[in-house]
């Protein structure tokens, strides 16, 4: 009888001991680090990525970490993030060192936004975007809305990614000219910075001096200067990456949306569901998947673009999606 009681007590103590051990693997949130090449506050590319992280924190319970590189020390900051996080999201083409750093951290998942490794890396998901497709629509709208027949674009730098916007923009403007049997000229320049609105404004003023009366900003925070110049000179502007109409409803007629935040949310959500099949590949987020398009502002926003033009743009979007229109690219 005593042996039976002792055995029962030992069993109870063992169970109690097991219950007292914390099961960290099942309770600790996924740590997700967002590392941006520049700084937040651009109301476009970088801020869109943070919106995706914020949504993951709110809806999926991830533990967010943010790092701003301020355009320097990109490789060390990748390592700093990987030392702390389960998933590291590198936002910007500048993070090319992820190709060699990621294999040093086999238990960490990496996402590289806006560029791709030269060869597949097992724990790296590259996400690039068909910004040329959305820019085609922006070019068509610009040419349609122009009274001078000259439209402009201010790029942040002379790079393959920025020029991918520009070739689509030029093709869209020419498509309008061919359709309506008129002429349209596209002029562009580069601010050579993504952070200085004064440089963006100077570039926009130079294009306005050439006759441009609709200007597409492709320069992140430097694009704020494009909006300032457009307001001062009484011309129109087109926003980029996020729907920027709210910044100045009188000047910004639409925006070319590149849903960086939504793509980040989708990729990490899949990982949380146990699906890591995208890693080791390059995902091209395009118009057909809903990550590229045109935004006209929130409901109730002042609209310069007519319903008829919006219908034409919707038709063009369908033609691009089904392959009837093939948009040129620098990729």
C-alpha cells in the first residue's frame, strides 16, 4: 500500500514538474526585422514597407524590429538584424550583400525587396515589382491630361529600377499618342537623391521650363519637391509607390501604386502558416497579382481624372494583365 502511495506521489510530482517547464517554442512571437536602406518618412516606398510590418504586428502578433540605415552601413545592419530576428526584410537595392550574408544565418529567413540575388539562395526570398506596368498607365494618364503635349518624370537616380518606371511611362504616353493620332514628348531627369526635396523641386522646375505640365515623381522623399514645384507653377503631378493624393489633392491627380507593404504581409503570413516555398526564389509582384496599379485617392477626394479616362485605364490594365499589351522593361 505504501509503495502504491509513494508511486502515485512521484507520478504527481513528475507531472507537476513537466507542467512547470515553459514551452517557449510555442509561445514566443516571430521576430521580424525591417531594415530600410534610407529612412522612414518618405510617405512612399519605405513607409509602405513599414505599414506591412505594422499590420503583421497587429494582426499576426509578430514582434517588430525596425532599423534605418540612413544610406550607409548596409551590410553591418543586415547582420545586426539577423542576430536578433527570425525574419529579416531588407528594403532597397542596396542590400546586395544579403547574397553572401544570408548563408551565414541558415536559421534566419531573409526577404530582399526590390532586387534579386544573382543565384537562388535557400533562405532568401527576392521580391521584385512590375513597376513598368503601372508606369505605363501613369504615362497614358499623363499624356491624356497634358495640354502642352509634354510630360515629365523625375527619377531618384539613373538605375535599372528607376529606368524601369521611365520606360513604362514613355511607352504609355506613346500609346496614348498613337491611339489619338497626336504627338507626346516625354522629358525626364534625375535628382540623384531620394531624401532631398530641394533637389526634386529643382529637377521638376527644369522640366516645367521645358514645357512639361504633368510630372511623375519617382524619387521617394525627394518627390515632395516635385509636388511643391507643381503647385507653384500650376501643373499636375503623379505620385509613386503609395497612393499619395492626400498630400496635395489639388496637384496630385493619381499615383502609381507599388504595394510593398502588402507583399511583405503576404510573404510573412504564408511563413506563419508553415509555407516557406517562396524562399529560394524570386517573386515578381505584378499587375495580375494585384500589387501594381493606379490609385486615385480616398473616397471623396477631389478628382481631376474623369470617369471616362478611368474606364480607359481599367481597359488598359486588363490588356496588360492578359498579355495583349506587353510593357517594355529594363529587368
